[in-house]
C-alpha cells in the first residue's frame, strides 16, 4: 500500500494527453491525489501537473495492473487509447490490442483491487456511425463503421459486464469532437488544432472534400466539467458530451481564420474514405442528471484556443 493510502487516490490513464491532462488539473484542484498512467506515445510529460505522479506504462502491461493494486486506487479515468480512426482501419488488430485488451487489463485489475468506479472516455460520432436522427441521443442505434468505434463500443459492453458481475460503478462518456488548449496539431489531431497550426505557421490549410461535412465541436473545459461531475456516480451510465450543434468545416475554418486575424483561403483536397457526413450528439441527459452547465459557445471556445496557440507560435 501507498504511504498515503488513507487519501482518495484517482488514476488517470492517458493523463499526459490533451483531454486527460486537463482532467488531471481539475482533480488536483479538488484536492485529490492523482496518478497519471501514460506511455507517452502521444502524450507529453510537460502536460502533467507537478502535483500529479506520472507513471510511464502501457495499459496492456502487468505493471499497469500492479499500479492499480499497489496504490489503493479508488477511481479510474480511462482515456488512454489508440485514437486514430484511419490507423484502426489499416490495422484493426493493433487497435483492438490497445483499446479492448488494454481496457480489459485495467478492468480486471480494478475488479481485483475493488476500485469503486471507472469513468470511460468513449466516443459519440464513431459509435453512432451514420446517424438517423440529429442530434443523436444515447439510445440511438450503435452502428460504428470503423474498428475504432467498434473497440469503444466493446469497451462499454465490458464495463457493463464488470458492473453487473463485480458491482464496479461505471460511467461511459461519449465525447463529441473535442478541441481546445494543449491539443496536439500533429498526428491524429482535431481539425481545430490542425487549422490553427497551419495558419500560424504561414501554411495553407486543406479542407477534405467539399467541407460541408458537419461535426459537434465541444471545448475541452466542458468535457472536464462532465468528467468531474461523473465522479462518484453510482451504477452504470452512458452520457453524451457535446453541444447538439452541427458546424461544417468551411464555417469552422472561417471562424478560426477570423480568430487569428488571417484572410488566407483554404484549399480543397479529396474527401477521406469512409468519413461520416454529419455528426452531433444530444447531451441533455448529462445536464439534467449531473447538473453540468450548458457548453460555452463555439466562438468563445475558438477565441480561447486561438490565444493559447498564438502564445506558442
């Protein structure tokens, strides 16, 4: 046991990443002891608060399982994942290895250690697939069209199993398209970060396809609020985390260019194979049951994000 095992210890997997590091900050502000488990393949050590304890481990490893037992973990925020949709289609076995087997490794360890709750970072758009209604409620048919979406749905089902079998409380948060400060503009990044980085570097941004495909863009601060509100929630729950608003890529690019005082036009490239045409999620259940406030407007979130990127340009 830890020398501080009388304290409430919370583990955040993927806590050196974009969203995870913001959740870590929020938990520290609430005076929790926070452990960060991250292999740093995409996360960055400098994102992690000095008040948290960073453990560079793979979620599939025996060492990760041992950490849960050794440190008397009360709750786990599970954000570590293979999150590249395109890579998941190219190598579904790797995607399942990380997202399904890695999750199972953590859940088995959590059950053995009698962890109270797991809060899981799931996905809205990738689980619902081509939507039938807009915005999609939690009861919308789950019809993932990528291995990534399939792996997230499988993890939700395993969480339900562990809840029914072991009484381990679980909350699945289906994120819309998250953007904001600390988002990495390289690799599998959100389009907001990519466009801002391109414009600030003096490069021309490229819009895939006609740019009329829509997404539900939610600022990372609203995602943190949802995660913090879910802590301590008994039972098994699934909540959407989004705005319910659709914004197409052309409109988004114009808002970003305006926030950076740029008038450079984007170019257009071929559409991405298998890309969803429209996506938005209904988060009214989250707000009614957990008291999470309405999300900030996209214009405000873009302005905040732009300020962060400008300082680092």
